[in-house]
C-alpha cells in the first residue's frame, strides 16, 4: 500500500488541531454559575471566532432563567469598522429573513463591499425553539466539513448549556433546601477564585448531584405501569417511563421531538400543542385525545391527561402527563355511531311512519317520513299532540284502543285515518309494540303506521264488485229459472186450457157428457194446483227456505228440462244420449231446484264442447240407482275437461274459466244438492271430457204411490237410451 507520508502528516496535524479545538469548546460550557449566559456565551463565541478564523459568530436564544431573548455577537478584528457586533442581528434579519427558523443552512451575504459565507445551526428541537448559532467567514470555501463539525459541537454545547440552565432554574424552584445548597456551594466555588475551568467542573458536579433527583423521578415514573411522561413547564419531555418507551419503540431523546417525528399523528399535533399552551396559561389540568404511533407503525388513540405538579408555593414545577389507551373505546364509539347512522338510515327510509312513545304513552320520537307526512316536526307531535292529525271520527276509537294496549301491555293495532300535510285523510294501520323489562313493565312503546288507503279502496271495490256479481248471479239464475218455470207452469196451464175446452165440448154435447165433464174439471183442478205448487216452491227458493222434500221422478224431471236446450243442441250439433234407469226410485227433493241443477250441468257440458271440432260432441245423461237408498244422475260430455288441480275450485263461487262466465252455477248447484242431503262432484272421463254427477236420497215412503201415479210417464221411456 502506497502511503503519502506528507499528506498523512498534514492530516494528522489537522486532526490534532481539530481535537484541540473540540476540547477547547467542550471545556467551555456556555453557562455561568448563576445559570445565565451573559458572561459564558461571549467567551465561547470568542473561542469559536478565533478557532475558525471567522469574521463573526452570532447566537440567538431564549434565556430560560430570565425568559427573554438574548443575542450575542462577536466579530473578528478584521471586521472592525465594517460592522459592529450589535449590528450583526439586523444584518442577518435583512439578509436571511425575519424568522430565524427559516434561515438557510448555508448562505452568501454581503456586508458593505464584503461577501461572506454564513452557516446557521439550530440549537434545539422544539418547534417554537428559535435558538440559532450563525458563523460567517469571507472565505469562499467556508464552511468546510471539519469546520461544520466544530460548529455543530459548539451549537450542541450551547444547547446543552441551555438545558442545564433550564434545569438549574427549575430545580431552584423545586426545592429551596437544594437551592440554598447550590447557592452556598456555588458561592464557595466563586469565593475560591480558582481557575475558571475548575469552577465549572465543580458546578457540573453540583448539577450531577441534582441529576440524582432526576433518577429518583425516573424511578417513580418507571414504577407506574401506565404510559407516563414528566414535562417541564416549557413543555419539554423530561422523563418518560418504560411503557412509553416500549410503546413508541423510541429512545427518550427521540421522544423529545414527538411533534415532528410522527410519534403523534400529524393531524393531532396542532390540537395537542394548542391544548397544552392553554393549560400552561391557565395552570389547569388538561385532556386531549391524539393518535400515537406504536413501535410497529400502527396508530392508536390515547386520552392524554396532563396535570400540574406544584411546589409548596403553588408554583407549577412540572407537568405529569398520563396517556390512557382509548383505542377500543374509540372503536366502540365509532361502531356505535355507525350503528346509529345505519339505524337512522333504516328508520328514515322504512316505507312507514315510525314512532316511539314513553311508558305513559306520550310520543317522544317520529321518523322523517312521519314528520313529512303530517307536515309537523316532532315538537308538534310530542306527548298526545299526535292525535290532532287523526280524523275526528276515528279519534275516540284510537284513544280507546291505545288505552287498552297500555292496560294489557300487549301489542295491538288499529285502523284510523291520518291527515296528510295537504289536509287529505288516508287510512293507516297503527301498530304498537311494547318493550318490556324483566318484570313485564313497559319501558317504551315502538310503533309503525302503514298506509292502507289503497288496500282499503281495493277492499271496497271488491265488496262492491261482489255485491254486483251476487246481484247478476241472482238475475242469471232467475232468468234460467224463469225459463224452466215458464216451461213448468206452461204444462199445467195448457192442460187446464185443454181440459176446459174439453169440458165445454162435453157440456155442449147433446146430451151433455156430465161424467166426462166432471172428469175434465177434476183434471183442470189438478193442473191448477200443480201450477200453484210450482210458484210456491219458487217462492221458497228465493226465500232461502229449506227445500220441501217431495217424491220426485228424476227421469221425468230431467226430460222436462231437455226441451229448454233443444235449440242449442241442434245449433251446436250435439248428440244427446239419455240412459235412464228403468226402475229408478223416486227421489226426495224439490223438483224445481233439482231441475235447475240439471239444467246448469247440461249447459256447462255444452259450453265445454262448444270449441271441440276434432271429435263428436256427445252429451250423455244417465240416471241410476246407487246402493239401496240413493239415486245418482250424471251428465257426461266429450268437451275440454278441466285441469285436475282445479277440481275443488270448480265449485267455488265466482270461479270461472269462461270469458262471459259468472262462476255461480256450480256453487249454487252444490248448495242445492247439499240442502237435499246429497253430494255433487266432478270427475274427468277416461277419454275426452268430464262427468258431473250428483246423488241424493230416495224418497222411501212415496215410492209406491209415485210409481202408481206416474207409472206411465216414468216407466214408458225409462231404461231406454235415446239419441236426440
Ligand atoms: P260458469 O258459468 O262461469 O261456467 P259454473 O259454476 O257453472 O260457472 O262453472 C265453473 C267452471 O267450472 C267453469 O267456468 C268451467 O271452467 C268449469 N266447468 C263446469 N262444467 C264443466 C264441464 N262440463 N267441463 C269442463 N269444465 C267445466
């Protein structure tokens, strides 16, 4: 390895100079024994000017004892006549700016015709610390690296002097005994008039002894398991305990710069500082919440509580600052707030008028919809004022219902009209639900009022439609009945007319046929009674009286209905088959009503086949004896049949699949048959179409007479299958 011996000798020489210079600086604390800078600082600056061949050196700081700004400047001899020390400050303000905090590190300035290089070094860390050391030299290369180092050491030395002076003044106030001791010993040292360096060494020793007290404080602070800091009255962190160090993962020195290192969230620094300043002004305990960065970089919320520590004179000597982790509480609060927001959103967007009332029933909350609907805010609805918006006719009913809910402590509901902001009343369903405590006492009532105006209208319309439908059904049934009655009554009437003319003819004969005339008169009477019976039965039907059970020949009753359908049978090309049982017993029932059922079944069968074109339209009427005491009548068609699932619906009133249907026929038919103690049902055929059947009890007591009376008509065509 080649070594430039001359160069290394120069380097060694330079290093030696440097170390000597550093020793000179370090050996010269800038604080005097009374804690002031007045004498020590100019001496230190002289050393620096001399050492670095400066044109001037300047210090600006806040004297922690006198609490006022202090400026000291020392100039080189070469500058005499160019600038006086007392002018340095204004030259710097003009050249570098009014605010020392913003002075650039290195800058060229002009003094008269001279050009100087300046270096400005900060003396502290706190944001409001304006302490500065400025050194200036006309040398263009100033400051070199080694010079900067020396100046920094000087700046640190001044800063630590500042700190010591601060401690000095505080401790003086803390403990009078110690204070007196310090003074006594300091005076002793001064009295000795020894070498000044020795004095300072001794002074340092005294200060060190004071640090023992500091350690005591540290011990106490460390013993507290919660994060705790002790601050000086100037707001400087003096001591922090282990939990603080562990939490932040920083050293105590670094924590002193908490406002700029991110230890406290940048967004919370300003509030913390202003709270602190207020507390210092008032001397009152303070509390501020701020986010502190944990060693892993995560910020957590803390409640920072500071309270002053006072000496026996009541002067504040320290601030004790406790930091309580409130992250979980903050989160819970945020979750609660989010829940509240959510709940409010839900309550105000629910399509209903939501309200709550206290246990005594007086309203204490309404949602936005409620307020908007009635056009009042909560204030005008509170207590029992909400009832003013209820329709006058519904008010007493509502009050009664509300009282009964409260007495029973049970949920309840009531319909009432509620006035809208524009004066229109709409129907609402008021629903109230109690919130009960463990003993069953009401804590609160919650409720929702739902607008049922449209439903109410629909219900009314439905009722109206039902009434109309019922009327139409009655009319339809009546028209069908009228047709059947016309036929029914027509028969005996034509019998009467025929018999009457026969009677006339017999009486007009010579000799008159009296016996024959008597017979025809008897027949006339019989037919007259028959017509009267029909009308009577008709009345009983419309009076909804139970049918009068008489023996009825179903074959004959059916045959009487067929002529009413002949036109349509022909028009639709339906072939009718009648399969009547020969020995069909008489049924017990109302002939007209049973005929109405048969007519309806036949009409439905023809309707079901009206659209059928791909197969014969066949209608079969069948009567048969069922077991011993029952008679069945079936109407079978080859129509479209019905959906198997709709089998029970067919008999429901108003069920219809026809465009012009009423859905009444089968329902009326079933009730007629059931009034006859019988049964009406439907089934699908094996092939096409459906079969509708009813079975009713036979009339046991009249079977014989009925046979003898009507034997001819019934038996004549009974058992014959006939196509029409
Ligand atoms: P509507 O006069 O409306 O037809 P009904 O009570 O007589 O009233 O019948 C109700 C419904 O039953 C009909 O709309 C039809 O759907 C069904 N229905 C009745 N008879 C038959 C049948 N023979 N074949 C198929 N469906 C039928």
